[in-house]
C-alpha cells in the first residue's frame, strides 16, 4: 500500500502549492511507512519533487498541463493508479484538482474528501477536517473505506517541508492513440503577468466604497508593491468595474492568503464567507460601524482616498 | 433538447450556522432553504434555452420533503417538470449515483449542476455523475453555446479561461457567467399559478448506495482576536505591525 499524488505545473514549472501538496502527502506516507508516487506532466525539473519526499516520480513527457483536457489527465492518472497499490490519493483542490478528483474517485471507487484543511487526525480510519458552509463551519469527516482520495485547499496547510529522498524518475510518453479525449480544448488564456488569486500570499481587495473603476489604479499600485493579487466584492464585478474572476466570497472565489486587505468593503456575511480563512485581515473603511471590523485583525477608520496613497508611501519607505 | 437541472437545497446565504446538540447536523431552526445559488444560474440558462429553441427542462433534487418548496419555485421560474428522489442527501456519491440512475432511464442532452453546493462545498456531485455515465464534464462553466449535438463552453481555470468543445450528452457544472446576475429569473404570479399544475414526481430510490463517510463533528472556526484600530494619521504603524507582529510583509 502506498500513496499517489498528482502535482500540477504551469509551463513546466511547479506552482507554489505543488510543494505543499507533496509535503502533505509525504507526512501521510511516513506515518504509513510507505512510498510516495508523484505524477506530473512535462515538468522541466521533475527531480525537484524529491526534495520534498517524492520516492517515485512519473513525468509524462509528451503532454502538457496547459494543453490537456481534464478527462485526459484523469485517464492517465487512473491508468497509473490501477497499476499501483495506492491506499490514499492526494490532490490539490485547485480548478484542475476539482475537475479530475471526482472522476478518478468515482471510476476507481475511492471515497473523496474535498476541501480538506488539516493533516489527517487519524489515518485508518481516515479522518480529516474540511471547510463547510462557505467557511462558516468546519466539518470533521471519517471514512470507513480503505481507499480514500484527499483534496486539500491550496495554502490551507501552509507547510512545505524539505525531506530529500533517493528517488526513481520515470519519463514516460503516453500513447495518445489509445484514448480519445471527451473534451477538446480550443484555447486557453492564463494571465501570467498577474498573480492568481488562489496562489497569492497577499490579496488587496476593494469594494463599492471605491466609487468607480477609474479608482483602481491605486489598488493596483498597492498590490504591485506588495506582490499581491487583486480581488473585489461581488457588486463591483456585477457592475463590470472589475472582471468576474476577481470576485471573492460565497458565490465567488474562496481564498486564504496570509494577508487580506479589504478597502471600502462593508463585510457582508456572503463576502466574509470567501475570505475569513485569511490568516490576517486588514480593513480600511470610512464607517466605524462597518461589520467587517468585527472580523478584522487590523483596522483603519477613514477615507480610502486619503489612506491608500499614504499607505503606498509608507510601504515604499519601508522597502527602502 | 432535454435538459436536466440538478438542484440542491441549501440554507439561505445570510443564515447564521448553528449545530444540533451532538454537533453532527445543522440546526435547522429558523433557517430558510433556497435553491443553491450556482444552480439558479443553471436553471435560468436552461429556461433561456427552452425559450430560444424549445428545450424541455426537468429539475431534480435528492432529499427529503424540504426540497419540494425549492422544486416548486423552480417550476414557477419555468421548469416543465420536477422530480424528487426520496433519499438521504448526506453522501455526495449516493446523490450522484441516484441522479445518474435517473439519467440512464431518461435521456438528457445536458445535465446541469452547480459548481458546488454552498452547504458542504463538496463540488463532487457533477464530476461523479459524469464519471458514472462516462460523459464529458465541463466544470466551472461561465459561458455556453450549443447546437443539437455539440456544446462550446467557456470555463474558468486557475487564473484565466479555457474554451472547450464536446459532444452531447454532457455534464456542465455552472456558475455566474452562464447567465448574468441581472438575468436571473424570478417567479412571476402566473408562473406560481401554473407551477401548481405542473408535475412534481416523488420517486423512491431504486438502488441503495452505502455511505462510507460519516460526520464526526461540526465546529466553528476559531474567532479572531479583537481588531486593532490604527489611527488614520499613523498609517506607518500598520506597516510596522504587518512586518513585526503579523510577519506577513
Ligand atoms: C446570494 C448572495 C450571494 C452573495 N455572494 C457574495 C459574494 O460572493 N461576495 C461578495 O462580496 N458579496 C456577495 N453578496 C453581496 C453581499 O451581500 C454585499 O451586498 C456585498 O458584499 C457588498 O459589497 P461592498 O462591500 O463592496 O459594498 P457596500 O456594502 O456598498 O459597502 C461599501 C463600503 O465602503 C465603505 N466606503 C464608502 N466610501 C468609502 C471611502 N471613501 N473610503 C473607505 N470606505 C468607504 C462604506 O462604509 C461601506 O462599508 C451576495 C449576496 C447574495 C444575496
Ligand atoms: N441532493 C442533491 N440533489 C440534486 N442535486 C444535487 C444535490 N446535491 C448536489 N447537487 C448538485 O451538484 C452540485 C454540486 O454539489 P456538491 O457536489 O454537493 O457541492 C449542486 O450545485 C447541484 O447541482
């Protein structure tokens, strides 16, 4: 019995949460005294994963994450999982993980625990804590199955442990003639210059308090200085001031960065649902009664149009 | 075209979440149940498809009688018929398998689900249905064009979009973008009246699927300590605190 994990990369380079996922799986492998197998696609330096404990690395060298359809990735994982003897599968609950983990678990009869935010409290039977009710609650599940798939919320564990091991690297070409993908990917646009929200350590977010889209220049400047991603409240994306992909909250993206800075956002319960797992929250709002202050660690009561330029200056000074 | 919209019945987004004494279930006292917001986008899209090309729209929910009012609302919005599978909705696998069984008997061209339910946020049911029926699966769909046997979809990926194409039947897990917020349909008086005469079928499950996952405990995330208020004349202090205390910059 051993462990299997799928590790994502973009253009061959691993993502930040890639190593978190390997570290997470390694910890379970150690407890079970078993091997950790990692599958990835067209990685430039697959051996990097051994630094975090991958004993066996399978690099599918003729298929790229950026081009493959979800069902093809699921199919290839399934083939390898069936060839092994894996008790536990570990995924990252990213968009890709959310696409492939239900398919693989259903086809191969694993129980799926998604939105996991803790190391297992017990391994057999498997029990883990997961986000529920859009972060308003935590649910601890126990699975009575021997075969389990765990999908962890990116950055929720926040541990990357170096534990170099001797490894075996298999560079494999997938025989494309054996599988006809169900989905045809026509094109993909991934904005590489911007930091993706689920990956961002710091997120600067603004709401209706900013009055109009033309005022986002200062938000972007602040975000650039902090190397942060940008987000917004729902009405802001509804009005088209910002793209829908920046909408965070219960019906948008759920994030859990180290630092969330909310500017001119009132802190409605549906907004909080997507951001209150952030480790630190700063709220800047002109209304001292804004509900967001109750869920914040640091607050400044005042006009964003005065405070943000000051904050930008202070950060510039601090950086020097 | 035959369209199925899977609807999960969830606590209203403004609900305060509390648990029963044994901490195993949601305390439903005072909670209003609604159509899962993501499913609402799918339902509206399905109704648009019905209006523009004569599709037939069925809504389905697996659960107890509580979901009937939610299904009635879907009928009032414009669905043609509704089905409730009278089974426990605790296990995503069982819910998905029951819906897949229903789909094997009744042919649908598009099976719409929401991207996730806002209760347990599993995001599992749509993928499970697709895998069980061996159909293409388009997750996080934010735009959809269709012909009789093909769909063209726009879907979200981690920090961008993907355009993809597949043949029908297919499972589509949707969200805002499929239709816009302002286009969401609300029941009209006439809709509510005609909904009363539309069929709401209650079916007993034909197979039982065992549930291997049990809830040990529900809890609330730990509360934040009090908010430190920093004077607007001393913004520099915030930068210092973020550096020295929070250690995030
Ligand atoms: C089903 C449902 C789902 C929803 N899902 C989401 C979701 O996922 N995400 C989400 O964000 N919302 C969601 N909402 C909407 C939510 O209820 C709120 O309406 C929304 O979050 C409010 O956005 P806001 O804070 O930007 O705007 P407002 O509530 O209008 O708040 C603006 C804030 O800016 C402050 N302000 C004004 N001027 C200034 C200034 N010059 N400087 C500083 N501060 C200023 C004001 O004091 C106020 O607090 C949902 C609602 C429903 C019903
Ligand atoms: N009990 C249910 N009955 C019908 N559809 C459901 C049910 N539970 C989940 N779904 C569908 O599956 C989607 C994702 O739900 P989940 O996998 O629970 O996050 C929902 O948006 C619904 O479309």
